[in-house]
C-alpha cells in the first residue's frame, strides 16, 4: 500500500530493488502488513516510486517467503529442518570438499543486491574462512564492461561521476542502451526536466522504447553495432572541426591513435554496419556538440557485449574529444542496474578485488587488507574465475557452491547449461528470502532476512552511500546473512572476525577501504542517519588532530555555468605541501590538508580538475568495430536482444510473487516487427519458438513497429519454457568477462497451437 502518510512508527529507508535506491517510508500497521509511503525528503526520487517499490513490502509476508531452513532428504525432497542441522550440513560438506579437493573446489556466488556489509563479509569469508579464490557475483553480468572502460580511461570507475541532479542542467544527453522509463521510472523526470530546460535527449536503442519515445532523436542501430555508431559520430566530430583541441591537449593522452581509429570508420561505412543513416549521425553530432555541456550515459545495451569494454570506450572517446568529461554538467556515466550494483563491486565479492575497490593483485592492497583482517597477506588467494566461468566450472573444478542473493538459473547466460552445472555439484547451499529456481536445486536452503528487516548500507548509482534502516521485525525462523556467515565461520574453525552487527561490519569495512579508490573511511552510520547519503571517496580525518580535510566537494554549478569553478579541489600542484600523502585514494583525490579534523564532505563530482590516472589525464583508447560473437546466418537469421519490463525486477524471484506486478507483466513474450511476423504467419499472441545454438524458448508474439525487422526482443524475468537466457550467448568480453547477453543469432518459428 502507499498511503503517503507518516506515523510515529514510520521508518525512512530505501527500496530493495534497483540502483536508484529510492527513499520510502515503511510503517507496520498490524497483522503483518507493512505500508509503503512516499518519502519526499529524499532528493533522488523526491517521493516518486515505481510499482515494484510500492509493492515491495508484500514480499515480507510469511506466506510469500521462506521461514524455515530446508534440507534435501534421502528421498530427494527439500524438507524443513532446524538451523543447527542446516548449518552443520553446510559446514560439514564444505569442509569435506576442501579436505578432498582443495580450497579452490569451493565456490561462492554473491549478488549485487547484497548490502555493502554483506558483500564485504562474503568476500572475507571466501578468502579467510574457505581460503578459496573462487568467488564472484551476479554484478559481473550487470555493469562490468562500463567499470572496465571507466577504469581504463579515467583511472577510476564510479557509475555516475556526478549526481543525477546535474542531468537536467546539461545541454544534451545521449542515452545508450538504456531504458529508464521501464527500469527506473522515477529517474525519467531528470530527462523530462532536461528537455523542459531546453536541453535535448538522444536515445540509442534498437527498440523504440518508452524512453526512446520521449527523445528528440532516436537512433536504432542493429544490435551489437553501437561501437561502430560511436566511431561514426567521432569521425564526424573530427571531420566537422568540432574537436575541443585545447581540452584534448591539456587533459587527455592517446588522442592521435584514437583519432586515427575513428577516421577509418567513414559515416557511409558506419551506416552500412549500423543501419543508422548518415543524416541521423550528423544530427546526433549537432545535438551533442551544440551546447557547452553534454553527457553520455550507458546501460546494459552497449555493456553486455563480448566487446562491451571497447564499446563503452568508444563512447568515452567521443566525450573526451569534445571536452565532455571532468567538466561541470558534462561527463560519461553508467546507469547501474542492481540495488547495490555499485557498492557490491567495491568491497570484495568480485573475483579480482579487495575492499575499497582495491586490486587483489596489488601487493600493497593485500598487505593493507590482510592487516585489517589479521591474516598473513601471502595466505590470501589470488584472483578467481569470473561469474560465468565460475558457473561453467561447477561440477568439475568447483565441487561445492554457496550462493547468496542470486538466482543464476534464470539470470545467467546459457541458462540451461548453468542449471545443468548446478545440478552436477556435489553440494549446493543457497541463502535467499524465497525459494528461487536456484534454491530449488540446493541441498540446503537458508531463509534469510530482507531489506526492511535489517539495517545496512547500499551505494546507489551515483556513488551515494545510503543507510537502509530496519523497519520491521523479521518472522520467526529467519536469520540474517551476517549471522549465517558468523555461524559457518565458527563451524569451520574461525571464531572471530565475523560479527553479526552490521554497524560493526561497516566499521571494519571503513578501515579496510581507507586509502583505497572507494574510500568509505569518513562515513559512519550516525552520519548516514543524518544526511541524504554521502558520496565516496570520503576519507576520514586523520586521528589526533593533524591535517584537516580540504574541501573537495564541488557545489552544484548554476544553470548554464559550464566553466570550471574556482572552488573545486585544488590541483596537486597548488595543494598544500604533503597533501598528496598515502591517504589519497588516487592522485588528485580529496586528501587531508593542514589544519583540523572536520569531516570530509564526500565527493559528488569526480575528475573536475584531474582524472584518477597517474598523470591526471584521461586516456583515449583506440578501438575498432568488430562483429558480435554470433552474427546471423542461414540457420539463425535473426538477432535476439534481451532486457527488462517495468513491472518485474531481474530474475523476478521477488516480483513474480506480487499479484499486482504479475497482473501487469504475467509472462515472457517475443517482441517482433510486423514484417517478420508476416513472414512467419504469426498474429499477436501466437506462440513463437525462438531457437539459438544453446536452446529453445517459447513465448507469445507481441507485434510492434517499434523494433527493427531483423531483431526480436525477449524480457528475461521468467523461468520455464519462456526463459530468455536459455538462448543467450556466454561469449565473454576479454577485459570485463561480461557475457554477450544483448545479441545473439536465433531463428524464430511459429508453434502450432
Ligand atoms: Fe525506485 Fe528502483 Fe525501487 Fe522502482 S525499483 S521504487 S525505481 S529503487
């Protein structure tokens, strides 16, 4: 329910679902019912919620979720069990596997919805208690290409390097492969306000989505060709003399190579590759270059490709050539998807990372984190397999798996194969709030508390660290994920280091992240309870007085103000002597300066004076178009792309249990153009089989002119015969290890009724 009222028992908190992390109020009203109401004081969504957020409390009801551990019986059924029995089974099995096959035979698979505390504790549990390198998480399937490209170009990845409030004040936004009207509806107001303020919106998407309908210009490239599209735009920028030469000279490196790569992509050639006409390319360049400030925002479209890192890199090159990065109201950003997709990738559940966004291969990072953990740095495992590679190794190299907050049976690429790999495990344990499709395969299922029943922090798509407060008492029979890790660690011989109090975990996370790129050391729960979140990096003031923190936060620029402001963080060469000390997360980041112990204000805007590279310059990376891993042929002549619908969230494990959402989006469908439908002799609602090299999915036809005739679209929220990820291609990006969810070759067949 959404009453819009707030009673004394109301708790302000945040939505459990997407990366916008909308503020909401929760009020228990008796009988197990919890009201969701507007929370207008939170600036990101200003009270607006989508249907998923408004109905989120329905998943708290005991009838919907798990309230008892389940164990696999001799007869093969999952049956209720006590907590001790369930935990003993997990610890015993993990211990036996490790003794027989070694620590790397144990796998851990986390989730982008876990709080920062859980992500941190899970990474520590894998490396310290299990001693395994084999940990990764479903966020790998979300934004890892953007993270890799951002790190490559800027030296640091934070989804948005500026707050969303900057969007309506810029001059033009190019949204690439992003459909916020369906994925995060309250954010759409930022783009409508942009247009009301005289700015323009360009949407790049093979489908005419609800977002594309609002654009000034919609470019509909063939799936898998947006890298070429960006190169074509950059070619025109050069040819039309629109390069910001002074900016390129002062703030970047590598331009000549990137320029040469772009000049090899003639607009007419790009038109043939993408299907976007040369006049459309010229119009996009005009809209993007006309105002003084502009942004490019990407989402899963360009990122979920086997060339996702280079595709995002091509869009970053466009920003750099036109001077649209690291300047007020300008920049490149990624719209992260999952609720804690940003924080989840910063604190150690990723195969190659330690807390604070540190590299696992960095000796100094290993020493720092090992000291916080009280272990020998040489005993820490090295990097493990990426998410799909880990799932693919199940049953062979990896014999036992612990899953926390993820449902790869529905969400992983080549899902039937992943399901078969999960079935082949010696042992599978799943912690979840509902009996997901993955939990159904488990030997032990642990029912855990949910967002509204526990306190913890998340980091939204802006890099804003938020406090999610506990608002209701969990039902009998469930325990928190932190309690689970504490209990398993104890059973596996590690008695200390896994507290169950989230604030205690966060205090340790602060120390572990201190001095890292994602420095949270200046953030604590009391502060988060007072503020609307704090943007990292936010270093702590040094103890016992000493140098104070210099004001690194940049106030929001006034409308139309596109010149660098004087009140940004000083450049290293003008900073106080010694300011670039070891506490700096990266060169030029906010660091302590002489004079006091004032708390750091956080850093809403990054890179305004310098980038996080050693020389402070953003790096152009030359990239070239290449075909997708699978191109259409005679046998599979159509392209498939996948995505989300507004009423469901990710694998649908929670939202498919909400009647109102199911009524709005009851099942999968195959969206196709009338011309393709006519070739198949299919009418609206007719069952269609979509067949790829990996399998077959069946769903009703949804016919629309809003999709390219060479492409079909399926949403991926459902299991069963309409499971879209049965079809998707696990070909991986060489840098990010992102699978190619967004494009593969299929054939479409009419299914006799
Ligand atoms: Fe906001 Fe996303 Fe929750 Fe919808 S799902 S209410 S957009 S956080």
